[in-house]
């Protein structure tokens, strides 16, 4: 069946078998794992991965691709024709391992959507734009360190596994990709996402300015042990938790 790749669904299909095998090695599937693949496309990763599993669930938005997947008549695979951004990942009873070569245009909102289900997720292996992976795994002091790094690392141990060249895809994307492995922390740095998101957003609102400037009247130096003459990019995850708690104390309604 011919399928014209749709830009609006971020369709760049994997055609490099070596990369597919490397992704499967990163996932290290076990037969009874409850794996959910987001955006299976024509099944480049789906069918080789299913070989290792008793069962695999996939979520695909594009109806035309659903027909291509269904035509294989693979009894191990359950196909959901849904938007992953609106998908209820709590509908599965067992803990999940989530994988996917994600559509780049929705990668950040999708990661934030998945954060809502973190207690039900063992780990996630994703192909993403290399630059986004670098931001997620970045350490304090680096230019990639920002909101996404702090929020994701508060809940997951994050690792850039390997770079995937453009010519591994058809059509070729304009940017390089990388494989990201996220393992849910057994003890997250914070319980709730919202207060952390709030402080991180404020702190990074003007990257080049000091924390004192970004936090303005909402928190002054006498109200926190964190040195507010620094920029947000110098703060460790633990520093952000301290800052969050101090900020919450001052700004409770
Ligand atoms: N996994 C395939 C591969 O590696 O060849 C396809 C990867 S392609 C980069 C992204 C896939 O995600 C496409 O099949 C696209 O239709 C699908 N997709 C895009 N937006 C989606 C959404 N909101 N929910 C579910 N799938 C989506």
C-alpha cells in the first residue's frame, strides 16, 4: 500500500535496520513486558519489536497508516487509532514501558502529557530531535540546561543513548535525531509537578538575568538560602527544590 508521508503528523519513517536493532537493544524487551508504542507508522519498529513480546499496544493518529498496520494481521498487536496527546494511559492495568520514534512537532507536549502518568510508567525509550534530547539530559552550567532538563530530571533518570543520522529516515528530516532513555525515579525529587513547573518557569523567564531579577518581588534574599545573584542555569535540581519550597512559603494563597 502506498502512503504519502504527512508533514503535519511529523512522518519520517525509519529505514535503517541497524538503528532499529540498536533501539530494540536499548529497550531490552522481556516477553511479558507491557509495551506501548507511540506513532508506529508503517511498523518499522513495531513488527521487529513484537517478535520479542507476547503482546504490544500501539497508538497511531493517521487512519491510513492504521490500514497498513492492520493488513499485517499480527495477532500480538493491539492498535489504537488515537491522538497520543489525548490518550488515557491509565487504562492499562499493568505498569507500562513506553517507546516510540516521536513526531517532533509534538514532543514536548507529549512528554508533559506522559508526566501525568509517571506513577504508572517503568521507563520510556524515545527517538527525538537531538537538540531536545540534549536539553533533557543537560547538567547545570551548560547552555542546554533549562526548564525541560529540571522538570524531566526531577522524575526520571535521563540518558542520551546514541545519535541517529538523518539518512536513517525516509523522508530525511532536516535535523539530527537521538535516542533518549528515561527511567522513572523510585523516589522523585518532588511529589507534584505544578509547583516545580511554576518556579522553573519564573527562574528561566530571562535566562541572562539573575534569579533576583526573575523572581522580582516574589522572593527576596532574606527568604531563601539560595544565592539569588546567580542565574537559574547554575542551580542543581536540589537547589530548585529548595527554591520551590521557599517560594511556596511566601506565595501561598
Ligand atoms: N515509528 C515509525 C517509524 O519509525 O518509521 C514512524 C515514526 S514518525 C516520526 C511519527 C509517527 O507518529 C507517525 O506514524 C505519525 O503518524 C504518528 N503520530 C503523529 N502525531 C501523533 C499523535 N498525536 N498521536 C499518535 N501518533 C501520532
